[in-house]
C-alpha cells in the first residue's frame, strides 16, 4: 500500500528549512551554468564534426563518469564528511570548466579534447551526486523527503526551461567559449553556500569502515534487497532508451532548415517546461496512482515523444513532443530516487543511491553511444523510433515486475545495542566471530517462528552476516539455535549498529515466542585453531557479560 502520509507531504514543505532554502537557491545558479555549458558543448561538437556518434558522445561523456565513479563517491559519502566531499567536487568542476573556457577562447579545441573536458566535468558531477542526494535526509525530515527530491527536480528543470534558451542565445551571440565561462562562474555561489552550511553530524559510535569492505557492504545490501533491484533495473532501462531524445536532439534541431543553436536551446526549454509541470503535479499524481502506474505512464509518455521526433518534420510538433518528454523524465527519475531513499537506512543510503545512479547513468552512457551509432548507420528517424518502441516495452515489463510502493518501515537506527563487556583482550580486527542465539519455541508456534526467522536471515545477511544457519536440537526439539559469522569484532559492532527500528520489531516478535526464562541467550565466540600469546589474553576484574 502507498504511504499516504509520505506522498501527500506539501510540495513546498522543505522550504521551511533554512539550509535547504539556501542550498536550493545556490543550486539554481549552478544548474543554469551547467545547462548553458551543455548547449555550448553539444552545439560546438556539431561545428567540429559531422559524425553522429561523436555528437551523441557529448551526452555520453557527461553520464559515463557517473556510471564509473558513483559507487566510489557513494561509499565515501557514507564514510566521510559529506560537506567536504560536496565542496571538493564543486571545486574540481570549477577548475575543469575554467580550463575548458580558456582552451575554447584560444581556439584549440578538437572533438576529443571537448569530450575529455566534458568527461572531467561529468566526473566532478559523479563525485557530487551521491553525497548531495544523501544529504536530503540531513536537510529535511523524512516526511518532507519526497518533496525535497521533487523540488531538486523542479529547480533543475526550472533552469532547463530557461538555461538552454539562454545558452543558445549566448552561443549564437558570443560563441561556445562564452557559454563555458558562464558555467565556470556559476559554481561560485554553491561553493560559498556549502562552505557556510553547518550540518548536524551524528557522533561516530564504531570505527570507520575500510573503503573496500564499505563498497562490498553497499553491493551486498542492494543485492539482497529485491525492491531496490527492481528500481535500479527499471532506471537503467529508462536511462538507456530515454537518453536517445537528449543525445540526438542537436541533430533534430540541425535537420530543420531554420535549425541552429537557438532552436536547439528552444527545444530543450520546452523539455524543461514539461519537466516543471511534471514536478509540480508529482505529489498529486503519486497520491492518486500507485508507483507502477506512474512509471508506466512515464515510459509511454517518453516513448511517444521519441516517436514523434523520429516520424515527423514539424518544428511545432517537435516542440510539443518535448513537453510530455520532460514531464515523463522527472516523474520517472524522481520516483526512482525517492523509492531508493525511503527503502534504505541512513548508514548505506549514499551507496544505494550511487548504485541506482550507476545503473541509470550507465544506461544513458550506453544509450548515447548506441543511438548515435544507429542514427549514423540507419538514420535519425530509425534511431528515435526504435528507442520509442523500447520504452513501450519498458512499460510492459511492469506487468511482471511491478515497482515497489513506498514502505512504511521505520528505517531510523534502533540504537538499542550496547557493546558487551568482554573478558578477553580482544582487538577490533580479531575474528572471525561466531554468534549463536538460543530460543525455546512451543510446537504450535513453530510455523510463525520459521516465518520470522526467514526475515531475520535476510536482515542478518543484508547487514553483513555470513554462513547463517538455523539449528534444532534433536533431543530437545523445543530448543532452536540461530548461528552466523562476522569477519571481525569491529564488523560485529557495526552489524548491530545497522539495525533499524523496523528490524527491532522482528526481534521483539521473536522474543515474544520464546518460552524460556528471560531473553534468548546470546553466545559470542571467536574461532581459534590456535591462540598466539599476544591475542585473546584473558582479562582479570572484568564484569561478567549480562
């Protein structure tokens, strides 16, 4: 069922929060510059080469870095200060944009140099996106999160409605180098706003994860979360097919006798207007329809737009087609984004978002290359029509693999774990640790116990447990033991700190079924085939573990 309380949050509720208002406003300026730069790069490439593949690769050079680097950025965002990562990423994009403007003013740009610079800017965006999206939960409360994600889309597409047109005018009047200069200057307000932001950072209660295990933990969490996998796969398909419109739009504009950078910017502006309309209607649409219906409409709406662009020659029809394309784009991508955020606890949210962005933008990068190749070999109309047909297939896939609804599960940390007092001089790296939990279960409660244990197994494995098993005593059949392994003691502490309030509800139900005295007994053991004189030394005077 849809969580109506979440989906009906006021569309402008996030503006009640000062930090969100300031950063949102500064982001507008950065988005404006980025869109002006995108128009300049795409149009300049049409002047540097006739190759449809190279022209489409301008879009790929922006999205490919996100596919390659998003997971790295997501892991860093979950491990380190997100504000520092955001400022660093913006500074890198400022430097790359300034260098691109300088080279363009000197007239030194070649097609591959242009692709290299746009790749560098895309790399900065790849480092920026996961910590920025994950920071929405730091800027607004959970009930305002869908509205905050939508307002980010509104801000971007508000600039998309004016930025491309302004970019077309700047390119036509002053050249692409001027567009690149505008983009370089647009990073300054956001860097300043981020520098003044003072987020509330929760104190760290466990040693920081190492980078490689942190990446693995994010992959494991998503791999063991079917709902997230469905969202990620649908996002990849939407990105792959939908990017055809944006990647080939410079060729659509150039195909008209009156075509030019102004027409290209105008078509992108229509896309932005449609996206704003979709974003403003987003809360009402989500409250009226379940997520799968919204996603199907988005696939079909974008597919229809691609078909019109591919099969007609009218400038006005092309402009009108960009309106549903923009609305469908923001409806689908904002819904995917919100679903990932509301289905993921805070400890891994940046990594989950990064994997979603890796799949979606990876689909866009591959699609830009594929559709550019198809357009070069078979013609522009064939490429756009084929992409439209694939989008229709994406809508039909929902008949078998429905998108999940927003869950009602409380994913805030349970904060109930207290590290036990140990009587061994254990190091954080010591391990492996074996944990056993003993239950006594009445025979009539066994079916319910097994159902809950299936949930417990998924929770344990998702949060880092290995070799999970459920054992039943042959001589005392009411005695059950849950066992699992954790690599080190530090990992065991992190494993317990990852437990959410929703997970704790399963624990409470299992304890209610336990008929033994007190709570189920927990045994924490370290595996040893031999013990060195330096490790696992018994301590004297330690309190007994309660």
